C-alpha cells in the first residue's frame, strides 16, 4: 500500500472505528434472495473519512455491513455535490474534502484501501474514472486535476494535468457541483451552479481547455448520461434539461419543471432519469426518448422522508437507492415505466453531510 506523505494519518479512535479490511457478502441474513452486491457511502467525517457499506439483496433491500477508513479527512459538512464516490469494476474512488485528497479502495475479496494521493487543489467534491484515467473536481480552487490508476488501485498524479474552469462572470467561484466523463470517454462535463456547464475535450488522458455553455435551466447541479450519450442535468431551481454532445453541445429539452423543490441529484438507468428533490423529500421520474428529449412521467414517483441527499441505481437497473442526511439509505424497486416501490431503509452510522452514493 502506497500513501501520499501529504495525507495525515487517521486519529487512533477513528482508525479503530473503521475496519481496515471489511469482508463483503456474508454477514446479513434478514432479506430474501441472497446478497448480489453492495451500496457504498462516504461518512465525510472531519476526524477521518470512511466508506460505509450496505449489503444489497436480490430484491433491492439493504443491510448494514460495516465501514472502512479512506485514509483521508472528510469535510464534516455538506459537500453540496454529486459524484463524491464512484467505481470502476472492483475499485472505489472517494474524495476526502477535509485534506484535499482522493482515495482508492478495492472490493476484491473484501473492502480495503489501496492508495491515497493529494488532488492538487482545494476541497475536492466529485471524482470520475474510466479505463485507468481519473479526474477530480476541486470546488474551492475551480480546477480539475487528472490522475491515473492501476487495476490494483495504485494512484499516480499526472504532472501538468490541472485545468481551470471557465471563470465566473463578475468574479468569484463557479460553485461547481459535479464532473463526469461521457460514456465514450471523449468529453469531461462539469456543472456549475452559477449557471454554466463546462466541457473539456479528453485525448490520451489529457484535457484541453474548458469550453463554457449556458445552462438551459437555473442552478445546474447533478447529472448523468443515458446509453446513447444524452446528458441529463437536474437544476436546483426545480427542473431538468437534456443535451447532446455529439457534433457540438446543443440543448434538447430546456428546463422541464418537475413541480418540486430543490431538484439537486439525478441518476439514469435505461430510458429513465430520477431526480431527488431535497426540499420536497421526493423523487421525480423522467422518460428519455431516443432523440434525448425528456418527458415528466411522475412528479412524485416516491417520497423519501426528510433529508434526501444523493442517489444511485443498482447495475442491473432493478433498484434505486437514496441517501438521507442521517446516513440511512432508502431503497426502491424500479418497475415498468420507471415506477418506484418502497423497500424500506437501512442505517449504517452517523454521517456528516452530503458525500455521495454508489452501488455495485
């Protein structure tokens, strides 16, 4: 295991609380169908960030399964972002906003940290990876930094791989919320709550300069891509928009209102997108047509209880999981037409603000 010297060690109490290596897939017995995967959420604790684990059963329900330290420090408060944790195969990647680092953890044979490196910027809030290349969004420095990773989870900074976001008109931070690589890996997208969306061309793992595009709706926040490469973005003002990146960035559906409040997080599976509405404690369902246009299917497809803060869809597209501000995760079975049926909630440990969710 190799760890950057810039990352401080965890406090002894935190190190004891977070298991060094966590066995997966054999502890919980209550739910039917057998364990088929897991859901992971960073705790974002300032004294020592950790990844809390939930066993995921065939019916989509969850059971808590412990936690593992990331080797970095959380922010201790909301990151106000999407994508603070992501995965590529058996590897998880998580930002540590409290000490400006990113960690890799392996899920192969049990969850264990493999490496931690500095991000080269201030307050990382979102990370994206694909085929050995990763990028981190540094909120307080308005930059994106690149790194590489091996299949064993070793991280390597890339010299000169930091790019600035397009400066905000009038000065100040862009208030960037998320970054993610497009499905073909050729474009990196960054949403900025100040009202713009930046794109970077990606060639050979290197970024070009940022190109700024006006958001179709106010306060662009979370986003995801469908299998055809359509970019679907939630807007905290209470709407969602879609864009096509091929042959130039263009709007398809502009700010389709979901009638809810604080539409902040958005995930896609198949032909549907689900938007988590923080202030309404609800989830809205949109349908994505072949041409990328959106239709609002159900403004309130599900209610979550107070404090929904992020979401993830299982790889098989059978269940939606919504993170709550107390660290619990509410689960829903996905039915025909994008309908949602509650599967209950699972609670792991007290967490410290919004910090991401991912499923395998």
